[in-house]
C-alpha cells in the first residue's frame, strides 16, 4: 500500500519497498466447522495488499479425525471426511493464490497426522498424498517438507518445533538465525544480539487464524491470539517484521481498517 503522494513528496530519498511477504499459520480448517472472522479478514487484507509472497506456515487443515488421540472419540469424528476437507482446502488455497505473486505451503504437525495415519495403515500408502491431493505443484505453490525451513533471503520460516514457555528464545537458539513460525497460537518475540557478528537476530511466533476457544479446550483459558505476520523487505535484503493482530474480526494497518 503506497504512501499518499503528498507525504511521499516531502521525504527526500524515499525508496519503495522491494518485497512484501505475508504469512498465515494455524488456520485449522475443518469442513464441519465455521471459518473464523479472523481468517476472513486476513483473506480480505491479502486480497487488497497483494503481497509478493504468501507463506502458509502450517496447520492449514486440522485433521482431528486422523489423530491417534481421538481414535476413541467417535462423536468428535462424526461427519469428518478426508475428501471433504481436501475439497474445501483446494478451494480456499485457490482463493489465497489469487491474492499474491507467489505462494509457499509448509505442512504443520496437524498435516503430519496424515503421514502418521498412513504409517498405522500402510495399505493406504500411494493412495493419499497431501501435496498431490491439494494440487500444489499444478498451481505453482511451493512445498517445504515438515519441520524443514523455508528461506526467503534473510527471512526463515518453519511451522514450529517447540511449545514451551520461552519458545521464541528456544527457536532462535536452535536456528542461529532469524526465524518466524506458528504452532504455538500466541505471539512471542525475542531479539538476540550476536556480538561476534555485530548483528541481531529475531525469532517471532505469528499467532493463529483459528478459533481461540475450540471445543476440545472446553473453555479453558489460553494465550492464543489471532493475527498474521507481515514483512517489508528492502532491496538490500533488510526487513521489518510485523505482527498484525486481528481483534474481534478487525485488522488495522497503514492507516486503514479491514473488517470481516
């Protein structure tokens, strides 16, 4: 989103941002559950901003019925079908794909449930493949293996490795570089100077777009927050990382408001 011309003309040496990257994580889509207001407003924001790259940083689908933890909960799994979720995800990914220059998909631990399910029932091997079923390659959507890191210049993305109290510092220490991730559903950020390199590194969790009070939580309190990651990158590769919260279905950025 460009600055008003009157403002831009007053700024000597103003250089346009070279690249804008948006990241969403932990949408936990389920064909039997309503899509959240946070998800809808994030999609509106993406359509208007038109980022150069959109990173889907894991747990796009919930796949609760594939989890071994729910194998003895038939009521929880009632009506859930893999193909129905895939059909919905294909449609939703298509809508996101129209909003950006390019798109990257990182599977999270909930997508990894499909791998674990096939390990339990090997007769399904070769018949189910998330990458193929979501038609990612056919639509030019990049794929990064589970727990691997997607590097875009100086920016690194993964779904998330840890869920402990100080997960941002743990991620930063193990990565040894900038890292932006989901998985924890909260927002935590840490900046650590590395003296020998005379440079600081940042790790940041980027919230979620799912319900902050899912049925399985049974109204227990948590630190979850809806929001997205947004990154403005200069021609030199330096960047500004932003966590943009979505509160009551409302997102504010650059002097404008988006509502679901």
